[in-house]
C-alpha cells in the first residue's frame, strides 16, 4: 500500500514537472554551453536517466527558478538604488536621515520565510521518497565496495563479482548496498542521480531504476588519497536481453587454460587477485575472472587493449599514481604471456 | 581639522624590530595581523594558481597527484586560518578599541600572545613544505584517510598540531575581545549604540569561543590515534570515522560565520558612510547577526547529506539550514535600503562593499540549493560547491575585507590610497572572480568532482576549466594592482585627514594614524553615531543640516596624564614556548618538555611583571595627585 502510493507520487511528480520546467531550464542553460555540447552529454546532472535522477532534478528545477527569480529581483534593486541615488556633483546636502521602517523590515523577514515554505515542501517529500524502500518489490541487489582506488561490485543473487564496470538492466530497480574496505569513498554517477558515501565499517543504501540504456561516466566523489581523481567507473545500463547475456557469460566462465593460470600463479598475481575456478583466490585486488570482457582497465582509466594492459603490468604506478598494485619487475615475455592469458578471460 | 593632530604626537609606528616584537599596542598588533594575513594571501593565492594551471587542460602534468592533493589542502587551510581569520583579526584589533572609545583592549599582553601564537602556528604549518611533506587530506581532513595506516607521513601531524596551536590563539583573542567589547565601551555607549562592525565582531568572538572546543576535541582524538595508537576514528578497531565529520562540522559551520560576519560588519559601516545615511534598521541588523550565529550551531550536518544519516536527520538539518536564509535575507534588504534615498559617493570602499553584497547574494542563493538534500546530493563534493564557497568566501569575505582595508587605510597608515588604482583593482577582481568561479557551477552540474588533479579528455570539462584558469590569473593581476597602490600610498607624503569620509563613528574623531593612547579624552557617547551628531547636531530639519564648523571632537593633547602598558617580551616568548611544545611532538619528547618549560617560565614571569613599569609610555601633564 505504502509502496504503491510512493510509486505513484514519484511517477506523478516526475511526469507533471518534467515537461515545462525542464524544457525551460534546458533552454536557459544550454545556450550558455554554446554549440560545443555535441559529442559528450553536457550538463550530466540535468540529463538524468533514472527515476532517482528525475526526482532530484525536479527539486533542483524548483530551487533553480526560485533562486534565479530572487537573484534577478535583488540585484536589480541593488543596481537601481546605486544609479538612482548616486551623488551628483556639487551635491553637499545631507540626505534624509532615515533610521528604519519596522513594517517594511517585518515584511522582508516574512517574505523569505514564505518562499522557503515552497522550497521545503518538495525537499522534504523527496528526502523521504529517495531514502524510502525501493519502488520495485524485487530489486536487483548489488553490493558496492570501495577500495583505494577501484570499485568492487558483487551481485549476490547472480553469483557475480566484478570490478569498475557496473552492469544493470534497464527498467529494473537496482538496490545498492555501499561500504568500503579502507577509507571513505562516495558513489556518484551524475546521470543516475545523487551520491552516497561508502563508509568503512557501516553500510549505506541507494536505489535507482535506470530508464535509458547506455554507458555512463561515474567516479568517486570523496577525497580518498593519491589517485582519488582516477577512481572512475562505467555504468552500463543494458536492455534486458543484453543484461541476461552479460550475466550468463559472467557465470559460465570456461575453465582458463592451465598454462596461463600457472604463469599467473608464479608471477605472484594470485596473492591479490581471484580467478574463479583456479587456485588464484586473492582478495585484495579486483576479481579478474572475466577481465578480458571489460572495456577498460585500472578503474576505467585506460581502454582494455593488449598494449594498455601490458603498460599497466609493466608499471602500475605510472598509469595510476600511488596504485597499490606493486611493480613486479616482470620481463617482457612474462608480460606478453600474462596479457594473452588475461585478455582471454571472458 | 586634521593637520593639527599629527605634529603633536610621536609617530605611531616608530621604533625598531624590538618595538614590534614586544608591542602590546592593539594598533601595532592589528598591523602585524594584517601584514601576516596579506603575506599568506599571496602564498595561498600562488597555491591556487598552481592548482588552476594543473586543471586548465585535461591530463595536464604541471604537478603530480600527491603534490596536487597537498596544494589544495594547504590552499584551504591557509585561506581559512592564515588569511581570512587573521585579516578579520587585524581589523578587529585596530578598530574595535577605537570604535568603542577605549584606549586598548582589555588584556593587551594576552593580545600580543594571541598574535604570536597564531604566527608561530602558521610558521609550523608551512614548515611542512620545507621538510617536503605537507598535509594532503584536505583542509577538512576526513578520518580515516588521516590515520597512520593511510597517511603515514608527517604532513597530517604538521596540520593537526599547527591548527591546534592557532586554535589557542583564537580562543585567547575571543576571550580578550568579548571582555573588551562588553566592559570597555566609552561612557554612554549602550549595547544598542555599539557600531555594527563591533557587534558582528562580538558575535564572531562568541562563535570562536564555542566552536573551537569541538575541533580541539576532534584534533586531540586524531592526535591520540596517530601518536599513541588509540582508535577513535579507526573502523577496523571499532572506532567511527563519521565521528570526525560531526566534530569537524560542529566547528566547521560556525567557522563559516566566523569568516563572513566580519565582512557583514564592514559593509554595515561602509554603506552608511558613503550613502551619508544611518544604517537602515540597525536593531534588525544586530539581531539578525546574532540569529545567524545562533542558528549556525544547529546546521552542521548539512555538510553530511551524503554520509547516510537517514531521512529524519536530513530533514531536520535541511529545515534548520533554510531558516538561516531569513536573517541573511534581512541583512541584504537592509543594506539595499541603506543605499535607498542616500547621496551615494562612489569611492573605492563603497565599490568593494557593493561588490560584496552583489556577489554574496550568488553564494547565498546557491547555499539555499545545498540546504535541500535531494539537490545537495548531486552538488556535494562537485565543482558546484567549489563555486558556492568561493562566492561566499571570496565574493563575500574577501570583498568585504577589502572594503574595510580601503575604508580604514587612511586611519591606519595616515596616507590616502589611490582611487584610480583602487577602482582598477575592484574591476579586475570582479571580472576575474566571476570568470574563475561562475563556470565552476557549470562544471559541477556537468559532474566534475572536487579535489581531482586530472580528468579525462572525453568528458567535456576542458573549456570551462580553461576559462576559470584565465580568471584566476586576472585575480592575481588585481591583487598586484592592490600592492602597487598600497606601496604608492605608503611612499606618498600627503597626510590623510582624521575624517576623510565624513563618517559617523568614533575612530574618525582621532588623528590618522591615531595617537598611541587613542583618545586624549575618553569620549562620552549619546548616540549610535556620535561623531555625526557632533558634526551635524541633533536637528531633524533637513534644511539646517550642513556640517557644523564646531570644535574638534578631540583636543590635541591629553588634559590629564595617560598611562599605557609597557612593552613586554614574555607574550612572544610564551607563544614561542607553546609552538616548541606543539612542534616538538614531531621531533622528540625532549623538545616537547623544553617547550613546556619555556611556556611555564614565560607565563610565570609575565604574571609577575607589572603592566606599567618604570619608563612605561605616559602622555599629558604629570599627575597632580588626583586619580586619572
């Protein structure tokens, strides 16, 4: 009952507002961006692709118009006063010594209070919507664990563990449980909506229902050390078919070839990394079971190509400053073998 | 009406280095604060310019990741604790006794101790550059990134020790100025006749008294975690890093008002003077300032809307934060009403005061956005917040304090400062500041987080970043213009009159610069605008309101003997002991003990040294047996 009311409110709110105010907002702000807003989605936070993002944008739209209105009125009053009451040359007379006007002052005490009332109502309503139960009765549960400086994603119901590239199906609510393995991080995909911190030692929750398939940029929003700037991620919103395909592929990993596994083990990689179905069960670094199927490496810093993978293995620190992956001083042959093996893990 | 005042007094700033080190004169201490703050303004500004160079283009390589983190940490810490607070303290020190008709602050030697403690603390913080290990966890230093495990170097120790030392300076000066304002007002100056600048200063002192204890507790916990292996903030041992966030922001939000209220006070003095009207609704301005200070203690968790405190806490802190918009709005409307109907003279101080109002509005309005958690969770830790806080601290505080610097410059230096260069400074700074910080709103809306040293090329952030960098260098040029203007003024020979702006408050009744004893005769006050009343009389009839050609407000020479406190070496030496004690934690126990011994010894000698010793400064005729 409660859930359905909440759902209706959320939908109604997003529908009625999304037309007028968003169009106006875009019309006002986009020209400022000029004509260069072509290739990458400019104004990410104003182009939400989830119910969560739309709810946030609606409140932002309200506040934007109130504050823009106040801004224009107050600045115009200030400029008018300056122009109208500027001292003329040769003016030595003293103006009327007005000390105040209580009724007026009470008036402009009450006026902001009234405006705040209109800001407070959507604010409070949206706080409880966003932090309430997810609208979907059967959300996709995902655990997000922050690490210096990469993201671990676990799908308990699908038995998938992956890193830095988060896949969710369009139209189904994703319910994230957020925590950290070391210091505080913050989960932020601007086009999905607001951020939520990943606190070590406790859990936070965040849900969203993606509405448009695509690949979206995200990154850590809480200073977390040297490579905070490089703690990036990609959110893949897949249509149902490709999500099913992806999750099937993730689970049905073919047994890796044993020579490769041996190289992996003797190089020392297994101390930190896991590859499912092999003795490599390290828990410190990202799970590499399907690393070959990812589009990027090093928390979405570099494209996943054999050359970049080799560069990463050769000197992790020069790709990602401060990277906790040590430089193992591998020779070029070993690097080539490892790259071939890892790129084959799909 | 001013030239007479100069010849009679010995020059205020005469004397060698020793006289500056041992001074207990609030005016000299004010100058010391001002010079230090302007020096650190340049240091913090250079740090900002390097940050902007690094961010001007994607994947730039001006500085590395660690250096970048150190630069923004030092930039924030420097601007808050080494620039804005001491610059306010400079104006407080110099002006408050003059504005309330007092000959000095309540505790002149404690005042010297406060300055030197601040100064040695600031030196300790910057020493971290010279050992090659500045702090790098942000000025807000969130736990547990500051723990020994994740931050093993000495940078965090430099930071936590120096900010604690400077906190002692702030608390000492807060006690001093609270007592001064409450107890040392001239006869007849009731609280409602106290100038707005002094009122805002009083609110700031109370905020400092109440806000520094929680941050001190936070720092002591952190110090124990780092030095003695406790686990206050260590989650793996059952501690909670979020405790730091609460303690930090219980200090941190009042700190915002500690930084902005002095500027509100300056603007409330400058606008009436140049509009030639009284401040509109002074009682409303006083009470709204008090209310802002009071509410400031109930809103700290609006810095933590993404921490995950829950819907009820978010709602409570959101609504409390919105309430602050009401007294702040009152101030803005009253300032505009002060200009309304005036005869506004466009001098440099007025430019900066009006600039402060116009720019602070932008920061205030984006602040209302952040009061709403759903909006804030998008903007938090993004460049939108960087834009917001710079509109508050640069647009609000820096412009307000520059209004104060230009306004009181003739009083402090005895020289007028160039109007042409002053206005050039203003326009360059307005354009530079908007070019730098307005595009940051766009970057935040486009998803750029704060505190990142690099960004990828395909995100579309390079254009606004480049524009912001150009703006930052324009700000640097404007500051250069200010220093040229200041140097030219100091080199000029023209004596500034006592009352160059035809102002209303007591500091303008004395010569520029004032005599060492401030007032030859302690004035008796019967109005909120005593000097105006003296010049124009009490009539409410406009036609007769021309300036009285009456007697000067202050006689040339004191009619009775005035005794001033002797200079003392003990405050500076005690402060040095305190700094050795704190800094010694980085060297070894022997140095801590040595510093403590110096501190105790100097405080002991200080306590037993009479305030007025043989040869202390005296003025006026010799005593004739009566009390003075």
